[in-house]
C-alpha cells in the first residue's frame, strides 16, 4: 500500500502565503531573494511617497474652482475615491512583490504605482485634473495588463 502525498502540504502553503519566512533560512538564495523583495517593496513605498510629495508641491488649485465650491467638493470626493483605489493598487503591488518578478514587470509595477499615487495627489490638489485623471486610469489599466500578461 502506497501513501499518496497531498499536492499542497502545510509547509508549502505556509511559504506560499508568506508565513515562516526567515531571512536566509534556506540558504544564501533565500537571503538574496529576501533582499530583492525588501528593495522592491522599499522602492515602492519610497517612490509613492516621493510622487505624492512632488505632486503636492507642484499642485495648486485651479482658479475657476474658487468660484464654485460645490464643484470643488465634488472633485474632492472623486479624489477621495481615487485615493481608496490607489491604496488598494499599492497594497496589491506590495503583496505581489513578495514573490519573484521579472525585471520588466517589476519596473512596470513600480512606475505605474508611482503614477497612480502622484496623479491621485494632483487630483486631490484640484490641479491638472484632466491630465492627472488620464495618467491615473492609464497607469491602473497598465497594471492590470502587466498582471494579466505576466508569466
């Protein structure tokens, strides 16, 4: 009588979902991979912070919005919704970068996440609304496309 080995064992499931990961636990290859993960995730977070800061520094409210406070409230509400979407995008990319990623896909993930974060701040600042909205949607769709096409 042979014993069948289950396809998914508990240790592999734990490794898949990020539990019990220790730096260098399985040798130098794991330590190098952990370093790459830390660099990519750090680049994601710091790049988003720089994009948000730059957009806040460059952005100034458009003059026509001072005349219509109801329009400004509506646009700020839309910017708040885009901010929630941007947080979900950055969170999903942060989660995705825990596993090995190709260089092109990693660069696309980072650049598009930075574009989403910066464009959201420009929309919140009520400046360059149309180009920022185009950039936001183009970057979000690009992230979906990269995620779909990634092997």
